[in-house]
């Protein structure tokens, strides 16, 4: 069995054997991907996001304080 190599760059490290989770949508518009990503992000070392256009408004709650993004 091959040993995985960890690549270090400053304070970051990349381990090619770590698990990657991808959330993709099959519909146009708001289908709940953000809530799934919020749940998965609590266990992630890194979260990346890209989008191709305008997004629906969202409300984020942090320490019982609400932030509305429209």
C-alpha cells in the first residue's frame, strides 16, 4: 500500500488522501444547498464556493444574532 504524502506550504497542508465533499444542484434557484453546506462545513477544514449568477436572499444566524443578505 502506498503512503500518502502531505504537501506543506506555509501554514497550509494538502493531504491527497483526505475526503472531499461536493454539493451540486440540479435545479435553477434555491433548492436548499446552502443549508446542506452549512451542516457539512462544521466538520470541514476548508470550504470553497463558486456561483454563476444572482442568488436568493438568505438569513444567517450567528450567536443568536441575525444577518439578512438580499
